[in-house]
C-alpha cells in the first residue's frame, strides 16, 4: 500500500534524515544584497523602492494605503485603420502545423491584435494534434531577438535582390560546368516542397536534394528498410495492447519520431485489462520512470537480454532468468503485446521480428514520413563535396558543423564549394561559412503542407506578417527557378494549386480552416524481411567496457533546434529536476567508485564534480556529473542538443555531445572519465518546495489490490476516506467545518482533477501555463537560489519497494524516517532505495482551498476566495509580507523578488521589445514585491462564461479549460464545473481513487488527485 513504501525526492534525503527540516528553515532566508538586482529606480517608476518604503513606515494600515508603487506606464498607439479581422481584446485562432524539422503537431495558434501568443492542440487531428513542451514553447522562438534579421552577402547586410543575383549566377555557373547543386535540408515531408524541387531540378539537372538531421533516427529507418522494404517508420497504437516491453526505447519521448503518450495513457486506465509496462534500460528515462517493472542494465547487458528474449520467443529457448520472465509474459499476452527497442539498427530489427511473431495489434501498418535521413546518401554527398564536384550548396537551416561528429572536416571541405548559401536563423557555423545568408522564416510566418503519416495531410499558414526580412526555402526556390520578379513566385498560389490534387473534393479554404484533413496516400507497411542472424551479430559486436555511454534527448531540448528558447532551457528535467544544464548521469555506486561528489551546500544548493569525458579518442571537457538513482552500474548518460555556440546567449548552455554520436548508435562503449578537480553549480528545484508532512502525498497501489480489495476496507483499504472522531461520532473530514459554508451551487464551482496514473511528467502543462500567464524566466542563478516563478510544478518522487512502518522515526519528531539513513548505509546491498526506485510524477499547483490558510493571515486581504471556488490574488493590494507563503502547506506561492521585465539582470524575452510580443494581454505582468500563484486561468473561465452568455446558452461540459488541462496529451488533468452534474469532473470526483493532498489539515482543496496504480505483482 502507499503508506508502506519509502518516498524520497533525492538521494540526499536518504543520507540526511533532517534534510526536510533544513529545507523548510531555508525557505525564506535572504542572504544576498537584493538591491543590486532590482534595476534602476527609473524603470521601477519610483525613486524609493517598495522595500525601503516599508522599512520606514512599517506594516501599519497607513503604510499599506500609501505603499501602492505605480507600475511603469507604457504608451499605446491606436489603430489608424483597423484590420477587418482584428477586434481589439478578442483573440483569433488559426489552424496551422508546427514543424521545425524535428517536432510535428497540428495546432491552433491563438493571436491577439495580430500577435501569436499561445499554441493549442488541434482536436481535429486527434493524436497528431497533441502538443509537447517544445511545441508549446515554439511561439517564443518566433520572438527570438538573436535571430538573423537581414539577408547578407559576404558578411554585409544586403537586399534580397542582390543576394538572388549572386545565387542565380552561382546556379548558372554550376549548371554550365556540370557541377552539382545540392540543397541540404532537414527532413521536410511536404508534397508541395517535393514537387517544387522536382521542377527546380528540371531547370538545373545537376540539382540534388540531400537530407540531414542532427538527430536522424538513422538506425530506425535502416531497420524499417530491412524489415518492411520501405524507408518509413512504423506507426503504433497501444490502445488495444495489454503489455509493452521496451529495450532502451523512450517511446514517451522522441522515439520513432512520434510520442505514444496518448494511446499509452488510454491503455493504462486501471482495470482488468490495464496495460502492463516493462522497461529494460540503462538511463532512467521518462518512459522508464513510468514503467511498472524496470530492469536496469548497462547497454551491453540490454543487448544481450534482447537477444535472449528473441531466442525465447522464436523457439530457441533461453537460460537467462530476466529474459525468461519477460518472454513468458510476452507469450502469455500474444497479439496484445508489443516490443520496442532503440540504440542500434540490430536492436530495432529484432523488436520488429518479435512483434511479427507475436502478431502485435499495436502495429497499425501505417507509415510515419517525418524522418527522411539516409546515411548512405549523406556519405555520397560528402564524397561529392570532398572531390570538388559541388558548385552550389544551399543549407536549409541545418548546421552539420555543430551536430555532425566530423563537423570540423565538413567545415574545411566547404572551401571547395564556390557558392555556399545558408538559409539560417542564427549566426552559427554555417552562417559564418556561407557567402550568402537568407534569414529563414519561422513556421508561424510561413505557408506549407506536411504529410506526417499514411492518410494524413496537414496545412501550415502564417499567423503574423514576417517580423524581419526572412524567407522560407520554398520562396527562394521559386525565385531561383522562375527568375526575379516573376508573377509565379507567390508560394501561397503555388501551394493552393498543388494541394488541390491531394485534397480531392475538399476545398482549400475548408482544409486550411481545419488545418488537418485526410490524404489519399494509402502507403502501408508489412513485414517483408529482416535478418535476425545479422542483427544478433551486430548486437554481439558491441564490446562491453567498464563504462558505457547512452546518448539521449531531453523532453525540453530535443535535438537542440530550439536551444535559444529560455522557456525550454529553464524547464526542469522531469527526472533529475535540474534546469539550464546537461550533465553526465551516473549511478550512486559508480559515483562512489570514481569519487564523484554531489553535495548540498549550506543553502541546500547542489554542487557536483566536473569530469573530462573521453569516448573512442574524442574528449569533451568540463562535463558536470549528476548522481542519478536508477542509473545502471557501468553506464552513464548524456543529453544531446546543448552547447550551441553563436546561436544566441541562451543556447550557449551545457556541453555539445554530438561529437560522440555517429548518427546511428545511441549506445557507445569505451568510455573514460577523469575528474578535473573543479565543481559545477547545479540549478535544481526538486528540493525547494517542501510540503507539510511526508506521507500520503503521492499515493500508489498495486493493481491486484485495486481490483480485489475495497478502497475503504476497514483493515486493508488502500484509499480509506479520512475520518475524525467527534462528539457526534466518526465523521468524514470533508464534513467537518469550523465555519458556515457559503452557497456555492449558484453558478459554476470549479475543480481540477489530477490523475497520477496518466501523468507522464512531460512538462507540456508547465510551458502552457508559462505562456498563458506571463510567468517570467528567472535564469540559472535565481533557480539555484530557489526563486523559480513557476505557477505549476511537477514533483518527482522516488519510492522504494522496501516496506517500512509508516510512523517509524516520526515519534521523535523527525520529518524523514530514520530508516532512510539505515538503508543508505547498507554497504551497497541490492535493496538500497536509490538503486532502482519507482517514480511518481505529481503536478502541484495552488489547491484553491475552500479553507485557504493564506487568506486568514493576509493583513491587507490581497488573497481572498471567490464564489466559483478560485483563490484570488489582488496584486495591487499585496505588499509582499509573504505570510501567505509561510502559511501555505503546499508551497505553491511565489514571491516576485525582482523586476523581471526591462531589467538587464534578467536578459531573457521580457527584456526586449520583440520578446515581450509573446505576452498575454489578458494577464497582468506582475511587479516586484508581490506574491503570485496559479489562478486556475480565471481569464479563460470568465471568457467562456461570457461567450456562452452572449450566445444565450449554458456552458457545455469540456468548454471550461485551464492552460494546463488543455495542453495535457494524456488527459491527466481534467477541469470543470462541479455544479454540472453530468460533467466529466463530477465523474472523476466519484472515482474511488480520489484523494486530497494533506486532507487531514482541513484546507478543503478544489484540486483532487487519483491514486497511481502499478500493474505488477509486488514481491
């Protein structure tokens, strides 16, 4: 049961039983000279700071009435001639397609007064319309102040006319000399782009299209070519599956170019047929963290186990205990089981062949076209360029100098190309190497179409005029094909004509309105081959070593395309809870072996050892090391996509791991680390917010108990309702009240449901909240000082399978059981809680308590309760006493320490005119000195009520949304009106898995949680 398991947030809690108390005591300490960071008085609109003012007057009533420092006045300019489709104060939504070469999603773009400010999922597109954290954050990348703003020629600003003249001459010269004209582009599965390039090639017969992706999915494509006879990735659907076994495959992340979060969550609904998830891996991945059973093995052992499972499935048998257990479960489930693998081509081939043997229903037969990289083709291109056969190279927003292991060699070979054109967004290495530079248009400024998979067609439309002088590659190809100033150079007209053959009877405008429609492309995949012996030999050729490296992508950063996006850099990693970094993850035992330290200083800030990492002769210097519970001994992990130079101030964060990646194999042996003697300062948020109490926070229950034991059973109940003994007898906690309750049945009363079973920890909700509510980026130093401004966080709890007495240790008044210390000092036994812990992700926001402790202690009534159940904040009334934060048991309130906008100390998007264009005008930008927290997106709920009122109808179920609930791909977050008896929130409320955080203290929250169910037999 939940209460019989150790829960801890970091290994430091295991070492120090008193850590929780220390963290709580540090919460409101102020040990830095705040005045140095506040910005000048002119920016703050007053010659006297709020802090100094209150020092003089004290917190008297007179001081409160006089201390309302005015916010800066920003002058606005009215429309001279108002555009017909823009009504000030009313948002417009446009269906479009987010695609940046790495991520895809069919989306709705919210605009205000012509500015895109928010990305929403497109319900028309189903699973293809779900958004991850990077899609949500992509709107900020539009307003990147570091992007290239002007065409360049020989390093100087120039007009498109002059640049086109240069390129046209280069094309003519190369064509005449018989030299190749190469368009080097990231994967771009656009039928119209392909048609246009074919016409371009007709004019320039030596033209070649070569695809290059930083993270190319090369092994997956090679395996698909071998097994299915087609170079397209298979599409899976887990809704009908009951068992998934994954070998190193992070299928809730960037595996196979499409996350399976939505169908995974649907199959994981607790019940007799609930999907069981087994993960075999080295790193603690996002997918592994959600697994029911997780086997931690170093990469060479993962390969061996996969081979043994294959042998057991096809009839050869195996003597390997782990493989036998997994194979037995796969055979028992048969077609309702599916196997995924990653790391190398051989691993993926074996997974496909196992699925073929099982007849897995998860294999849909559909093809995913989002990845097009062909390593053999790219090597052929390198041969052309090294032989001096390329006359013109046009690089479409790719930078092999940064992301290819032989990037420096590629840089030198560019000298052999007479005409190098970079279509680039940053002043990166390709920008420097090019003679002509064309700023690339952002996807929100572009027309286009994408064919993501079989039978699907998605259109892209601009939602804003081009901010700077930029141009998409298709516009350039039209000019270079037709000549300058040709009437046929309008890409919108070209796209509309091309789409007609795909849309059939559907009009272009209707398809554009929906953003997504069906395609006549009926490509299907079927098993046609696969050399198992060759795959086994490949896996066997992987040489085990003392340390083996696993390269991976983070949910925040991906392949690094949006590395200059501060929202994504600050987003904490779901597992480590660190932001603004990549790092080498290592197991606790290996850390001890190599004398690697992770220590907390006096401010509870994490410092860690720095090493030089050498892999097969390639050395990356100054890599910080993070000790990761659940990491397999003998393995280390490192995230790709970081350390981008000359791509903006934010992008130059972390170390570049691409020199270690050959484009195919994510696992590498022959790894050596050498301590430098220096320490790295980590910026993490996991240990900042300590909830009152430590038990029954993130509840979990085995599936067998969930199915067979009544939740409220007197002795074995796994979710017994909390009762208090009163003079009237035992009463449910929710029925006991010291105050007369208000009538909340008139109008809506909002509740938010959080299902721990379907929350994967992906972080999309955090970015959505940040975009909707103008939450500022504070930077690495402030995160390290425990001053993040997030209104919503996802706590990550580890839980050990070791059973302990609930209250052991608490009898002495300790916040953490003393047994933690005993377990940590067990001499490295296998049952060490940090060896292979379970993981629970728990979103925590303001609980909007009906008996809110914050409301009773505010001396100026800045926080109060609304009739609709929301806890309100009046910012112009708040004087920043922080009494409310001190009295909040959930630690969800944030003190606004600084002026984050127009302040050079926080040089992120709010410090420049372009970056501030992303701000939502419906939500105030808070000034320093006030408290802020989740408002349950009151601006969204009130707008929904007003829209329904204008139309003379009731609000329908599902119309009420918050930013987080709208962005959630798994349905973990459900928001709605409790007074609507037929609403889904009422259905969630009726679940026997429902419970409240810290219900025993009587705050009566309007947010409730659902117990996590694990589908495994507890041993």
